[in-house]
C-alpha cells in the first residue's frame, strides 16, 4: 500500500489569495490520485481525480492539481480562495487494481476575510 | 441517484447498548465500505463488501459486526462499545472493489458514553 504525505497540516490564508496544498506519495508504480474535501461536520466529497491522460486536472469550483510522476507528487492549487473553501483536504492514492485508498493526514485550510 | 445516505446522523449509546448504523446507495455499486474517522485524522478502512460478501476485514474488533443484506444496503451492528470507539463512521461505495473511485456518505457521528 502507498504512503501519502501531506506536508502542511494547517494552512491559513486570506480570502482571494492563492493556496497550494502539497501531497507526495511513496511509490512510482501506476497509481490513481484523488483529492477529497471534508467541510465541517460532513462526509468526504471528491474534489478531483487523476486516472490517466493529462497531468493537469481541474474541478468545477476552481481547484486544480498536477500529477508529477518523477516527483511522485499531486499538489492542489487554487488561484483565489473563498471563505467557503474553509475545510479539511485529504490527498488519497491507490495502486491501480488495488481496493485500498491510502489517505494523507489531511490539511486544514482556514480562509479569513 | 448519485448519493450514499447514512442513518442516523448522530448516535449516542452506552457501553452496554446494541445499536446499528445504516448505509444505502442506489447507484448499482457492488462494493461497499465502512470507515472510521477520528477527529482531525484521515478515514481508516474497517470492512469491504464485494457483491454482498465480506471481502476485507481490517482486523476490526468483534464488537463491530457488518452486514450486507442486499446490494444497496450495508449495516454496521454495534455491541459493547468502548468510549474510544466514539468517531465519525463513514460509508462508501464503488462500482466494484477494484474500481478506482469511492463515493462517500455524510457519516454517522457516534458517541459512546
């Protein structure tokens, strides 16, 4: 199973500023990559995913993530955050053909006005 | 219907009680999962059902007993729990066990007194 490292446990950011959440995983074998978001007192929602093809993936609410195979990374970015982006963000990785999602420890994003 | 539902939203139970958590999906998915999530931690996989059969038990104590009565429904029966079992219990589903994407429900917040 993969080991997933989210390098920042907490990221405070001002509204309309950019944010980057870093995620690295352990193995360079073929993987699927995900970012999930968890708003306070809610379950996990899939934000975006990389399965194959273009290494840059985008979500409908302005987030994007880039798969870098050589650096085994899948960093999440948003150029301008809103108060409503305040949440816990989890990076998750699975080896192709494996049932198991390996999660990072999570990054708490707090957006301030 | 593209969602996973869970009931109840909140549950408080004593250490001698017996209770059950329920999860339902109508997406035709044939794999269903139970996760446990402690505060500020990533979800931890407990059980996986594939085609209504228990496929994976991640060494979960026997006081947690899963059941999959049909392809749409997943239960988690609870008995003689400990206070440290207090957590958010998340259900997820995917088209099949080795499918890359899991859809999560909102969770049941369990408190054991």
